[in-house]
C-alpha cells in the first residue's frame, strides 16, 4: 500500500469536457383549409462525437489508480412528431 506524498491538494484536473447539442424543428399544415398541423423535431446530442471521459480514479490502493475507466455516451439522435388539431 502506498503512502501520501507532499503534492498540494487538488492539483490534478480531470480530462476536459466538450459537447455540441442541436435541434431541428419543422411545422406544416396537414390540410389547406383545416386547422390540423404536424410538427417534426429532431434532436442531436454530442454531434461531434467527442469522447468525454469521466472522473479519474483517485484511490491509491486501486488497480486503476490515475486512470479514467468510463466515458459519457457517444452521439445520440432522437426524433419526434406531434399532430395537433
């Protein structure tokens, strides 16, 4: 088991985090004379598909000490439709 050194507290920083999210919407009437309407929506999360690592393991007695062993989700795309009348 290791011993604590003389490094200052909170010197190490976790990996950087960057993401780009966006949404596209489009609405149009279903009939010319009616009030029925359809709205489409598409949402994109982490468009650039950048790997965002989670916190680094700081337990000195761990086999994964100083390693990031997990990450956030990759690119996610979802869509939806709404009909109103």
